[in-house]
């Protein structure tokens, strides 16, 4: 084990993001409903949001792979930063859910 703290951080963060993939599945299935309104399929921002939702698994798998490769090459800071890329999806969704439940 090269760096115990970094190893534990990578392991725990990827477990958290893997568990959040369960929630992603429900968001992904419901994201199709964004196109119910006639003419919404030509809305650029709506399409961008739809694609951003569906890219999460690729971002999760890619960041996990890159972070472990960087860890193997002893670039601990880069490994930690790469492992946090899926947080760009998880943090806003958690914030919206927290806001919705508290207001």
C-alpha cells in the first residue's frame, strides 16, 4: 500500500459514488419525462441537462479508473482530485433534495 490515507479516501469515495448510482438510476429513468411537453425535444438546455444526467456512469467509471492509475504512479493529489469528479453530479442533487425537504 503506497499511501494509507489516500487509499482509504479513494475506497470510501468510490463506495459512496457507487451507492449514489442507485439514486442515479431513478433520476435517469425520470429524466425521460422532461420531453413530455410538445416541442421540448428542440430545447438545447433541456437536451444538455438530459445528456449531463446520462453521462454520470461514464464519469464515475472514468474517474475511478484514472484515480487508481494515478495512485499506482504515486500521484496522490491527482488521484484524490480525479476521484472527486462524480461529486459534480452528487453534490447538486443532494443539495436540491435537502432544500426540498427543509423548505
